[in-house]
C-alpha cells in the first residue's frame, strides 16, 4: 500500500466530540471531551417544558427538568451522553441524531448528525471525472452541472470538450456535450438556470494591439436568458473578473497587452448588449460579484477601501445600500436577506445582522484570493461553505469557531494565464450552499475527480431517517422528552 488517498474520495477531517472523526489508528485514548454546546439544546427543551432523558452506559436513566437540566448537572448532558445512549440502547444512531438535530439545530447537534451518518463520504452523492477549470450548478436543478475548460484568452475551441453533467438517483453521473455546434471557450450556468457562453471575439471586432493572428483576444458573452436566441451579446472585452446579474454583465477588465505585468484592472464596466458603460476606474477594485439579487458589488483592493454597489436595473451606484461601505474582501448574504458574513482583510469571518447592522460573532480564517465563490450561505444564514485559496473546503455553523467538517480540496492557477487574468481553478458551491462539487487533489497519472457532496442539513436528516428504517416509538419519544415536538422522521 502506498498510503496515498483514494483519488475518488476527498480527504476529510471531521470536527466533533472526541476523536470519532479521525482514523482509528490515530484516535486519542483519552475520554472524549465534554462540550457545553448541548446546553443550548437543554435550554430550548426546558423552555418548551420538555423533559430530556438520557441513559448511562449501563442503561440507568438520568433525567433532569427545566433549569436544573441546563445548569445543575452539565457534565451529564453532552453529546457523549448521546453516544452512551446509542451504545446502551436500541435506538439507531442515525435516528437519534436526526431527532436531536431537529429538536435543537446547532453546531454540536449537526456534528453529531454528520458523524452518525459516517462523515462526508456518507453524504457524497456522486463522483465525476475530468480536468475542467470551471464547474457550475444549475440553480433550478442541482443535479445538473456544466463543466468546462477555460483557454485563457486564446482561441475558443472547447466546444468539443465541455460537458454537461447529470447526477442520477443511483449516484451515476451522465455526461453529454455542451453546445457542440457553437464555438465557445468557457460555459457556465447563469442566474436564470440557462447556459452562458463566452466566445472569442470575431477578428474584425478585436481591438487594441491584437491582430487576427494573435493568440490573445477579447471575449464576448451571451446575455440572453435563452442563449440559443443569440440576440444579445456583450461588446468585446478582456474579462478578468465578471458577474452576470439579471442579463447585465459587470466586469473588471484586464490590460489587452498579454505581456503586461500590471496588476490593476483598467475599468469597471457594465454591458447589456447595447454597448459598454464605464462605471468606475478599475484600479480601486479587486473583485466584482453579486451577493444579492439585482445588484453588483465591487470589493476594495486594500483595507483602506470599502465595498460599492451598483443597480443591475439602472446601473446607478447605490451608496446607501446595506452592502455598500463594508470593509470586506468578499461577502455573502443568506437567501432570506437577514445575515451577512464578510471576510475581513485579516481573513476573519464576521457575522452581521442586516436587520440591526450589528457585527456579531467572528469565526474562522479564510484567504479568498482568486476564488469565484469563496463563501456561500444557506437560505437562513445558519450554514456557510468556504473555499480557500489553497482549495480547502470547509463547512461551518455560522458563528461557531469550530468547523463542522473540513475537506482537502484542490485549487490552482487558471490555464495558460495568471490569476490576474482569470479566477483560480477550484471547487464549486451551489446556490444556498446546498451542494458542493469538490475538486479533489490531483495525482500524477490519475484523472481529476470531483466529489459532489450534499451539504443541506435537511437532506442529512432525511438520509438519517432512511438509514434508520423506522421512526421513534411513542414510548421512546416520551423517554427522550421529545413527545411535545414534531418527529424528524415521518
């Protein structure tokens, strides 16, 4: 045995009580650490007037009620006690974990749920293969993905290489060509759920010092909701950083001189298919994306700057927008619009309540440099997925300093050009953080693989119920103090 990881699976570090997430040979012989996080569960159950009954290793019940359960015997009420209940009783671990998480969602109960399922491998739904530079999810159907190469600014001849992926219920990934009859470089899904194609500009539209014989040429992009109509395309541009919002392209444009060593962008532009509009000088900005519907956000190059927001409808700058004036390198907003998590210039993640504009918890560390989607939040702002510059993919309970899981993903420079010219090649995160396509670490002589991981806790609960094969009996629900709560497993 070489000791190398299986290229079909990501290397995973589970963070949870004790050392249950580590290989057996490396587990600590010390007793598992007791964590106070379960006190939140007890407090919630107590406030609801619910009993929580656990058992000792020999099956004797330990029962506390109300405030005493939350404070009087903290040592007896930890996730270790849930482990003891699983060991001593007849309740399947997955069933208990699903019920406890549904009763009191939180960092500790989510770790317990993931560990009970068997870790990240257990929620990996499929594995795809191919040396692609960009993978994107269809926001309307997460079983559909687009995988494509990116040839820098050279000839657009990837139409016979780029693939559509379809994840089947059996876990197989079916592949098919993506727009093979249309010359294009890179392709990805847009916010409508249709495909956006980037193509080399025609020779007669090339600008600057580039001639038709040059290998370095501008691109144009389809802007229609239905690209096959091909009725709206951008003007030629050098798209170092781009985002398409509701059919409007926002881009930080690069220097047309391929050999330029400048690391500043030329302009921040917008294009709706009827000509480019210069919004700002590009030198002040490091990235542009769209954390909320109908707006584009530009990020400062250093800690002395702040974010700026433009409307996709009017192209006007909105200085009083909730995302404007923030001191962040990148940020993400929950789907329900209540929570913001920003990446400060020292790499700390900060949680902001958009209702009060107060900064709450600070947690984790992240280098978002060059990553298309370095941080993504789920709909209610409780889950975050981060992708680091080095490729590491981390699942967080927002505000909790300890990750739910850490996956050893891969990331690298874009094909043929520098990171100034195009984003890094890295893992892809679906909208609302419900799935992630982890680009697994490359190995010599082995095809690149992508692990498609389900990161939706609601789906984990459903999986746990399916694996348990039954629901809690009424007696078990009473014994566990869950009889006043709706069951997790129908």
